[in-house]
């Protein structure tokens, strides 16, 4: 999108302006309700399909040259062409090229009242699509959120999906099963890849997306309730496609502080990741849905965002504005600058020494005694003691002591090797809640809590939606 165009979007806490200027864009790229975007690149175009719910026709098909400007060019099914077993709740479609066909995978509710995974095929992404008249995956609790993956090391193809256990108070494992060469039937045994268990995942994991990078299989997924600000994106990795998987300790994309003055979105999730494809190639981008700030669970619904993704020195991905959705203008994904630009990350975990300064007062900084006083103390940023999207801060004045939270306060303590210490001393270095150029540190084991200063002391506190807390939990870093 070149030239200049602006759209004013009203949100409950005010107004933000989405502007497209030469070579740049601002999120969202689809500003109407378009949940669960499944995105592919084929034939020189990007293609997106999204959830249609109970409406017909099903699964709008959008087309783009740059991941920013999208036009609806058709639908996958209508009431006469849908699979005969489907009744309602048409969710989470994806398009994938399998051989000389485009396969669509999706979830829908059948006449038995249960959600299951179905499919169809076409010779081009625009269709028309021929439905498969049978279910590809089902479960007594329901099966949803299918994705497809072809293993570059073995050329085997897999269908990956979620067991919908949260619909009946049960676990929500993400499963994988091999597909035949045509991609239209499963074969062999099902394998569980992951289930929920980390604090920020809540009571479910869902919306898988698989990719291969530098010898690892990366399984992206969403955790938490989709209609809450605490919905977020996690990642796990493995040396083998069927596991075992190690999860990153922190989500790679989240935005709990709703509404946040500096961030226009909240509750991001359900991603597609495109890596090194398109006109300029060479860079990964994440496409996902999110709510507008202050409007979680309400109109206009879940809009579509695009953010650059990078690979950190620890092998874990970095997304957006240091782990939160990007609100400011950024390069259009198909431009060379979008491919070449450096990671947007606060507090890189690379041994740099920092002073941590309050947002409100440039002469008030973190002090080793857990207070906000003068700026005489500095801290070394390390890869988090609980690794994957985290940072741990070591005092230069007291080597071997790290900041941790305990009983609601921050204190310096020696690493005692326990799992509790690893979690208490690892924080997410996110784009600042009150100023995106700053940093806001959030706990991984109390994920609704941010580091803040209050009455001169450093604490962790649950987000209270106030502008005062937004300021108190935003800090600036000065390199020493």
C-alpha cells in the first residue's frame, strides 16, 4: 500500500489513527471481525481464510500481494456445497498446498453435536472447493483447530489439531497424526504433542501451527480463554516432530494490560507464521487475530494483525514490539527494509549492563535494597533462569544475586537452584505499557502481575487498569 491513507478507529478508551504511508502500514490489516486467520502464500499471492461461525457462506477467502491490503475473492463453502456431515460452528480454517491441490482443513459441528475436523480440496486457492464427505479427526470431547505440516526432513505429512476438552472440563492435548500422500486421510497412530500446564496457559492450549527452523520443530499455540485479555501465544520446540517438546517459559506474544495507553490491542492469538516467502523472502512474519484495547469480547470483534518475527540468540522467537502487538507504523512485509530490520526487543538477554529508570522521574532508579532512589546501581541482563522469552537481572554490586519476586515484593537473592527461584527471577521484557519505547516486566508464574514501583518500593502487582499503574510499571533502560 503506497501513498497515504488513514482510518480513524474508535475504541472505548479513546481514538487511535491507523495510517498507511509509503512503504509502511499500521495494524490492523483487517479491521472487521475475522477470527483465526489461516494464511498461505501461493502463486505470487497471500491467501487468508477465517472463521465464519454460524453464517453462510462459510470461510471468506481473502487475497493480498503484501499481507496488508486484503480483498475478499470468494468463500470456501456455502449451504449447498458444505460437507454433508456439517451443521454449524464453522471454525479455524487453513489452506495448504498438498501436491497439485489446495487442501482446506477446518472444524465444524456435526449432527451429533460434537465438533470435528473436516476437509476439502480445490485446484487453486480461490476454489471452487470439493468437500470431503467424512471427518478427518474427531474425539468424544470434540476436535478443533486443525493445521497441516510437511516434515522437510522426511517428507511425511501430518494433521495437527486440538482435543476440545475445555468444552467439558477436560484436558486439551494437541495431537498429531500422519496424513496420506494426498493429504485427505489420516493413517497410523495419534500422538500427543503438548497439553496445558504453565501458569499463563490457563486451562487450555489450542490453535497449533508448526514450522521447522535450524534443526528444531517449533510448535506455536495459543493459551488462555480467547475472549479475555490473557489470551496469548506460546511456543514449544523439539528435535523430532512427534516430540518430546520443551516449552518456552514465557509467551512469545501477549498483552494482558487492557486497556494500555501505549498499545492499541489486547488478547492476541491463533497465529499463522510465514517464513522466508513472498517477493523479498528471507524473513518470518506472524499473522494473528486480536481484540482492540478496551473492547475484548465486544464489537468490532477480533481483527487481523501482522508482525515481524525474529529468532533470538537463544533460538526462541521474538515477535512484534518486544512481545506485544505492534501499534506504531512498521514496514510493509514485502519491502526489503521489513526483511532486514533489527529485532524490536527491550532488555536483550546478552550480558549488557543497565540502569533501570522510572517512567516518571529520570533521577529515580532501581536500588539494590528494593526501593526507587538514586541511580547508582546497575544490573546485568541474562537469559532468563527459566528460559524462553525471559530475562533475569543480576546485580553488579552483589554478583550472583538476581532480582526475584517474593510475597509481592522484589528483592535480590542468590540462585538456590529450585524451580521456584527460576520462575520468580525470570521476567518478560515487554514493550512499555505507558510508553512502548520503555519496558514493562511481567511475571511468568503470576502472569497478570507486573513489576511496578509504589510508595518508593519495587513490587509486583496485578494490572488494575489505572493510568497510574501504567506509568509505575513502565521503565526506561540506560546502558552502562
